[in-house]
């Protein structure tokens, strides 16, 4: 197929400048016939589905290997410490409650402390990321925690051997010698 350019009526001169038309005349004509690679397509179409599946899997695998090689679940020590500090800040705040059902024992970080359910729900994902990140934590020497209950709107430990109201001795019964 040959490309023809529009020419003017006068003496067959091209409408464009003589330089561009000279360049166009030097370019070879486009090849005639079908330009797609029919041989490769015939081989591909005749290949078995099994071979095509294996070839596709190898192609996908070549992209997946570099991506999977760089992934690791371990967190840096600095990130581990930051997660643990954030959890301690939540644990050491006042734990508000309305009833005994709103309180529970903490299981992380450190030794057991009284927690509200709302705070426990905030700490739970922190603990999961801490353990998933394979962070190291020193084993604390903790005593057995007492029961947790709600007292005057705060979650507290019920100390063993101290009955409720034991510290409320009437003033007239206090004797100073």
C-alpha cells in the first residue's frame, strides 16, 4: 500500500515543503500482506492447555518471588517498645466502670492489673501486633492477682484479708496514747 500526498494543481508540486516530501519519498513502503506473527500464534494455539497453564504459572511466579522475599513479620525493637509503652499508658490510666461486669484482669503488658472492658478492647490489637511482630519481653515476677471489681466507679483489686469497710473506724473509737 502506497501513501499518496495531496499535491497542488500547479506542476505537481507537493503542498508541503520540499524537505519533508523528500524525506517521505526515501522511507520504504509498508510491507504487503499480513503483518502479525502467524507462526508463533499457530504454535501457541496448538500447545496443550497443560503447557499453557505451566507457562502462565511460571510467568506469575517470576513476579511474585521478588515481592514475597522482602516480607517479614518481625518488628524492629524500637517499634516493639513503642507498642508496649502505649499499652502501659492505657493500663495506668483510671479504669472507669458502672458495675463489676465492666471490669476484668489484664493479661498484658506486665503484671495483672484491673482493666475496664473498653480499655481491654483497645489493648487487645496492640498485644496481637506485639506477639505477631515476634517482640521479646522480659518475664516479670508477678504475684497472684486478687479479684477485680467495680468500686465507686473505678475498677480495682479486692485485697485479700481486707473486708469491705475495714478502714472506716469511727472517730470516737480511735484511742491515741
